[in-house]
C-alpha cells in the first residue's frame, strides 16, 4: 500500500513526522510537503517561478521531499513527476489546529486533499483541534487506520474527507461523529504599521465571532469531544437554487442582452439586417 503524505505546516512539522512513521507500519510512505509553513494558502499553486525539490531526513527511518511551493503544488508534483505510481491514498496533515466549517475554504491542509481528489485518488485532510500543546500519537494511529479503511473501500468520485480530532487523551474522546460543515464567522482585525522607511504595511488577524454549533456539524461534534468526519465534494453547485432558477428561466430571459440567442437551439425575435452583433468567430 502506498500513501502520499503532505501538509501545510511545513516539512519540519511534528504532525507530519508522527503520522509518517505511523503510516510506515502499514505500507510505503512518500512525503512531499512545503519547505515552510503555508497555512491559510487555500488552493494556490505556483505558476510564475520554478518549483524546487530538496530531499530531507525527517527521522532516522523517514525521508521526505521539501518543495518551495504550496500543498497543492506538492501533490501535483508528487503525482506528475516524483512518484513512480499513483498512491492508494493522499493524506494531508496532521494539521496543528482544527479546520472546521468555513475554514476549509482557506485551509492549505484541505487543499492538499482536494488536489488528490481532483486526480481521482481517495483523499483526506486531518487536523488536531485545540490550542494546548499537541499530542499527535492518538491522532496518527486513528488516521492510519482510517487511511487503510479508505484504501480498501474507496470513496465516491469527487468526494474527500475532512477529519478533525480532539486534542485529548483517547479515554476522553466521546467517539466518532459523521457531520456536515458548520460555519465559523470571524471579526477581522487589520493592524496598520509603518516600516523604518515610512511605508505602511498591515497585519491581518481575527477572532471567532460566532459558531454554528448544531450537534450534526463538525463544530458541534468537536465541542462534544467527538472526532468529526465530514465528507466534502468538489461540486460547489447550489443544486436547490439551480432548480429554482430553472423555474424562473422565462424571467431571466428578459435580462438577455442578445435577443437573437434567447434559448440554446431556439430562435429569437427577428432583427433587421445590420441591426445585430455577429458573435461568431472570424479571422482578421
């Protein structure tokens, strides 16, 4: 069994190393991670400078590759240029700190799993919640078991998992909860400073304003000391609202600035010759 491991905390992160060693007891581990922390980078990729790869020793029995790019870069590079064969599972983590609710839209950890999913490989993002000193041992053991389960059973196309684990002793964890995404809203703080040359610069920070802590959400599960497993999908379409819009399509047609093309395959109202815009492609 072959596992591809990445993160957004960087190649030197403890969560990456502990999980790598635990996965090594179940198969072959290939680690490709950013050379430095890239938290909250989202699904950014590097297109305007070269990607460089450096082999590093994470432990006496564990090696990896550091990349001067993002988590998505790392997975792309591993799948297209570094790995001799596709992995059975892509796992991103273990992140230092939770990725809950709307955090997933910013998370570099989640983007590593998204990139694996885009490439058709069963993928998951794993985060250790809580602000106190992190103990990754239980989270790594649970993640290794979950990776093996996913490798054997697979995931639906376009689906990946977002996993958040309480930073607690195993005996204090309530169990496993299958959840939906909640919402976390932040009060953003923009701190303006002046550098020694008199130019302004800014620090972005923020605090959680309110939480969607319903019991069936990932946030609610963590508050109740459960491991949260949330299946996410690449399709961001709001299907319910799409159906509503389809019902309102005749009204939307009134917004069409090109009456000639009111309906795909249909005929618009007639126009006088020379009183229309030709949208067909042509050569100069």
